[in-house]
C-alpha cells in the first residue's frame, strides 16, 4: 500500500518533514490538474471549431444550396411577400456565403407578392414607402432575366392615404426591363390600379387573373363609376390563360381568340363565341344568366373541358335551361362538369336538391361518358 494512502486508514500523525513534503506534492498535483483542465478546455474548443468547420452545411455545393433555398419560397401557395424577416430576404442575412448564393439565385426573386395591407403590417421594417418601392426594384434586379410571376393584392384598398402606394408600385413595374418579363400576373385591387396595369406593355404575359375590389373606405375621386368601366389587355400578344376573380361590371378587352384556358363570369359571356382556341372553359353565374348564351351560336372546335358553375336557391325558378347546351358546337369535348351551388332555406325540403339533377338529365343522356355532376 502506498505510504501516503496509509493515512486514510489510521489516525497516525505525520511528522513535520512529512507535512512539508505532502504540502509540496499537493500543490504540484493541483497545478498539474489545472494544467490538464486548461489543456482539456483548449482541446474541446479546438474540437468544436473542427466540428463547425466540418458541418454538413459547409460541404454543400453552392448550386445545391441554391436548390434548397428554392424550397424556402416555393410552398405551393401565394408568392413570397416583401417581408425582410421571411425568405428569400431573410436568407441574405445569415452569412456572406448565403448572401452570395441567394442573391445569385435568380429563381428566388422571380415570384413575389405586393400588398399595401402587408406594407402596413411591415411598417416598422421599412423606413418609408420609398424604401419599400426600392425593395421591389431590387427584387426585380435580382431576378435577372427570369420570367416574373407577380401578385398585386389589395393595392390601394385599405385607405385613401395609401393611394400613392399603388401608383408608385405600378410605375416601378412598368419599367421596360421588368414589364417585358412578366409572365404571370394576378391583380386583386380596385379600378384605378387595374386600369394602370392594363396600360402596361406586357409582351410576355401568359397568365392573367383579375379581381375588382370596391373601395372599403369613403369615395375616392379616382374611382369614377359614373362612366363605363373598361380595361384593355389587348397589348398582351402571348396571353393564353385568363381568370376572373368574381362578378363585376367592367368591360374587359383582350385577345379572346388566342386564349386556351378561361374562367369567366356572366358579364363576359358575350365573349364566349370569340374563344376559338380555348381548351378549358369555366363559366360562373346564376342560373338565369346562362340564358344569355342562347342568343349565340358557340363553336369551340378545340374545347376539351367545359365546367358550368351555377348558384341558385332551389326554391327560386330559373335554373339553367337545357337549351343552353344546344347552342354549343363542341366536337372535341372530353369532359363536362356541372357544379350546382344551392342554398337551402330553413323550410326548404331536400327534394329541391334532386330537382336540379333532373334538369340536366337530358343532356347527360347525350354525353354519358364525359359528364359529371356536383351538388354543393
């Protein structure tokens, strides 16, 4: 047994020389332990630094990192908003490498949404309206030569105080380098903004969706509804898809003959005979409004899918007249969808639902292989 350890098993008293020796040994051991702990801490810090240097994210090639970034903004829903705290803007603030990769990935910046509602929410993150407009311009620059997919949501609809917002945004997007690359455009706004958009030169526009909003606040002198409302999109030579967000009283002028996909409400039924190349057509309206189609001979040689969406109460007369279908000449039709959206009152029997199906039965019998009927 070690001589020093023997003191742990007895009450033996060490001599003065032993006490001095033991004290020196203890001090030496304490220093050695401190030295070892310091070395351990240095080695642990070195190991952590090596772990950081060898982390998988550092070994991902820039092109693959850019591909991963695409998933940060491609969620299958609305386009990314101009929010500095959300992708793709937030990706530029992580590190120099991420900033370089994200700003070089033009696909991250080719789809975006602009909204004055969102701008108000982000007011603390933008020093002024000019800084927001500058961010829009910067986004367009970072998209390089990519086709653009843009949404203008609720522009100028919150308050008259934000009327200049939409006009500044439209002026920015109207620049030739930006407008010439807009391929898809969705506009949910009021008359003055949609009118300004319709005045843009959009040589690459293929997809267009319009939803006209009425002012939420007091009357705006820019919104003069005493005169006929009209929008002109005939300066879009590549336009192929057009969708109306809901019923409105505006007159839409566009190259109807070149459309391949179209979703229309009753105010645009008059243009249906012009859709010579349409392949997919969705018609929305109340039952009585479909009678307007009977005044035209509609020849649609390329139409593959026709969907009729009707809205009515079963207690009210005037469901879709079966003679409507007699005015269609659709030799290539593969699929017919009829959606009847009905509202039952508290005293209306369920039998009213089945009455709607009987109305369409004669036409179903003529096209049993391509028809479907949905009741909501």
